[in-house]
C-alpha cells in the first residue's frame, strides 16, 4: 500500500525504538484504529502494539536492496495464502507500507529471543521448540518456499498461558521457487556458521536441503549453546577467515564438538541425519517430522 509520509503518522503512533542496524530500525507502534482505546486503558500490558520495521528510502543502491528485502519478506509469505492461514510457528505480517521516505512492515509481536543452551525447565525442553520449527520449515517447503537464513537469531518465542512457541522470522533472503527452478540455486548468501558445505562452496544445490542443514545447526545450538562444528578450544566465533576455513573443513569431515554429549541419543541421531555433509544422504524436511525424536 502506497501512502504519504503524513498518512503514515496518522496510521500509527510510534512509541519507542526496539532496535536498529545497517538494515534499518524497528519500532513498537500503536495502530491509529485502536489508539483512543489504548490511551483510555489503564493496564497497558498485553495490549496489541505491533512492531514496525523501517527502511529509509534514498537513491543509493544499499537502500534499494534493503527496501527490496523488506518487500520480499511480505511478498513471500503472502504467496502462501491468507495471513490467518500461515503456519502458527511462522511470523505473521499485518501490512507493508510504502511512503516517499520509508518502506515499513508491520508484524505480530513476540516476547523474546530464542535462548541457547536451553535448561530442562524451559517449556518441553528443546523437544517442543524443535518439533514446531521442523513443522514450520516442512510447511514452507511444501509451498515451494525456502527460508535461506535459518538460525537461532531468527527464532523468537511467543508466550501464552497455555504454552510457549518458537516463531521463525526474517524472510528477507527467502525465495519462492517455481517448478522450472526445481529448488536449485548456486547462491551462497547466509550466515557462515549455518551454511551447508555445498552452499558454502557456491555449488548448484537444492535449497531445501540447505535449509535442513541450517535447521540442524539451530537445533544443536539451542540445546548445547554453540554450533556443532565450533572447536571446544576456539575463541568465540568472530568470522575471521582463519576460523571460517577451519569451521568449513570440520563440516566436510563431519567433525563435531565434544559437547554433543549433551544431546539425547534420539536428538543426536536426528541432528546427524540433518547434518550429513553429502546432500544426497541428508534428511528432507518432511522426513524430519517422522523421526523418532518427535
């Protein structure tokens, strides 16, 4: 929806900034349609105030790329059907707005980031969260969508009285495939620690299997607190070329950190199958759903 900058200020009252980075900023906002009721409600807790992502529109190429990525998030999930029919463990967007100065994406609010090294007291341990994420990724793949940037930082937690749920977010790199493309790509974008070997090399590969690899790394990190291919003696991963090369070599040789002893036997087997270095030996997202761990 294209509107003027002035219309945007009437559409939302922006309360406070939640965060910012090179990509833009994110603000907690109150929709104009409920603003009066919100002001008259003494107890603000639990009242809907959706976060809105902002990208400033300028003439430079970087701004254009960020605007395109924001629109891609909205467009990809809209392609899967009505908003109310989106998988419950995938972020839901309210609207995409374009003004002369800004591109904006309003979405649902989720209470916290996903923790790593989950304690036993966390809801259902890692089991519940992993089952939810595996179901969400399989749902996407069934609809020809690949996420292309699955990682712990892109998982948020939605809390309710009944239970907590993992929510997969950030679809800026996601892709909608056609029957002609057959899920194949030679792209190597993504976060280095979560890249499958074939994606890291820039080989032509099935992006669904690259998603499964990244999801396996995410499962491991949620329980253990670090990725499976970080050396136990390493300093924190700082993306130096030396560390990235050593990490990549461990993915090729299937060399795991000693900390995998923290996984149950069934979860270890699941992660091993999801992290097979050869794509042909790797589980598909639909096969993950029927693994005995779940």
